[in-house]
């Protein structure tokens, strides 16, 4: 197998045929059944007979990964909000079953505490902000 890096030449190629490159050789040939060549800004996977099976552009791959991170961040926020809605439903039920104004006041206090302490920290706004910044950098 040949892993071709940007700075490799035929003279330096034998140095890449040992160590981790040899491990990759075994992995691609025995496990996946195809050889791989890495080129500048792209990866081409080839079958053992030499016919190309797929081509991945590095920029496309990075964009797809960034978009998936953004989607995952929003899904995390959504699940937090859904969990908070279920918790609020429980407080509404408790409020309905509370008998005295003192008990109702206590339930409202618990609900306020849950809203203030659980929602914002668990939304993971940092993940959303990081994903937005990465999407903006990929867009350039």
C-alpha cells in the first residue's frame, strides 16, 4: 500500500512503508479489502484491482463533520428543553394536588428553581456557539 503525503517523493517513499504505514497496509488490505492513497486535500480509496471505489474531498468531509456537530448541538438543546417541559408538567400536577396556599407556594418555588438552575446550564450554549463559529469559518 502506498500512503502518499504531500512531501513524499519516490526517494522518501520507502520510509513510509514501515511502522504505522505498515499497520495501515494490513488494515486496509485485510480488513477493508482495498488500498488507500492519501493526497493533498483528498483521499482516494481503491480496490485491490486498482479501480477507484470512492473519492472524498477533505473540504467536503470537514464541512459535513461541522454540519453534523451543529445539528448535534441543537439536538442536545432540544432534548434539554423537552426534559424541562416534562419536569414543568410534574410541577403543574403537584400544584393542582397541593392543598394549602403554603404548599402551592412551595411548588412554585421548586418550579422557579428548576427553571433557573437546570435549563440554561444544560442547554450547552457553548456547543451551539462553537458549532456556529466553525460553520462560519467553513463558509469562507
